[in-house]
């Protein structure tokens, strides 16, 4: 009996060795970082906006017209002040100096120049010539709007009328060129620019599909001014 108990005791006393599995170190998988490569954006080459340039051109011409009109307004006010000063000097000493009952009327900044009292034809012609040299043909035509009939027929009136014709020709207003050119050649037939005015008339008639009428205009030009440069140019068109 004792050997049996001894063997049971030995068996129960034996300690079972439990193998604890060693867990491997948790290693994070190395993730390869891929640097983001920014793609270089190519900016397009700047090209000029033709519509924007045309708008700026038109705004510049409108500003030039306003400057001219403001100059005329200043000159009108100066002339009125000068007249008042002369009137006060010529009045008797015991007569009180006349006072202005109201503010002087100012000229409109916008609108047609027909409603504006021009300070002087010479001044207007000078301003128009400056605008024409700068390529502001619309401003030139606006300043000389009343010169389309030749005015009093003076030298300044003839120059203003022909400059108006040239500005309308630059603007491509053929109907205005025909009307002004015919009046100029009829009224100022002895002028040095009469032949050129007729040539411009024929050129515009040709452009608006009036070829037969244009040829008659050039033939008339050659008959009236045979030695002019405009006559030689007209003969080339008739060949």
C-alpha cells in the first residue's frame, strides 16, 4: 500500500512545466514614405487683350474730348471776367461796381459742341490739330463738328473743314467724307486742297460700291486739276 501512495505522491508532486511561448517583438512594417513631388505648373504666356486695348483707347479719346471742353470753359470764364473788369473801369467813379446777380453759366462738359459758344476758331483749330497728330481722330471730328460747311470762308475755316474731312476719312465714315469733300471742292475750288478733297470723295464712292460714280469724280478731278498729284493718282485708278 505504501509503495502505491508513494508513487501517487511523487506523481502529484511533479510540477508540469508549461512552456510559455515567447511572443515575437511586434515590429511595425516599415512603410516607405514616398515624398510628394509637386508638379510645376506652367503659367501661360500673357497675351494682350485686344478688346481691353480698344476700350482703353476709346476711354482715352473720351478723356481728351472732356479736357478740350474744360479748357474752353475756363477760357470762356476768363473772357467774362475780363469783360466785367473793363466795364467796371469804364463806369463813373460814383457808380457802384456792378455785381453779378447769379453765378456765370458754365458750358456743358458732355454733349454736342453745337450748343457751346466757341472761344475762337483759331484756338479750336489748334486743339484739333494736336488731337489729330496724336491719332485721336474721333476727338478731332468732335471739336470741328461745326466746320463741315466752311464757316465764314476764311483760311482758318478752310483748314478746319479739310481737317474734319481727313479725320472722318481716318474713321472710315465715307458718307461724311463724300458730303464734306463735295462741299469743299465746290466752295473752295481754288484751294490747294480741293483736288485732294475730290480724290477722297472718289475713293469713298469706290469703297461703297459706287464705281461708276467714282470714275466720274476722278475724271472731273483730272479735268479741273490736271497738274495735281491727285489727278495722277486718279488716272491710275481709271486705267
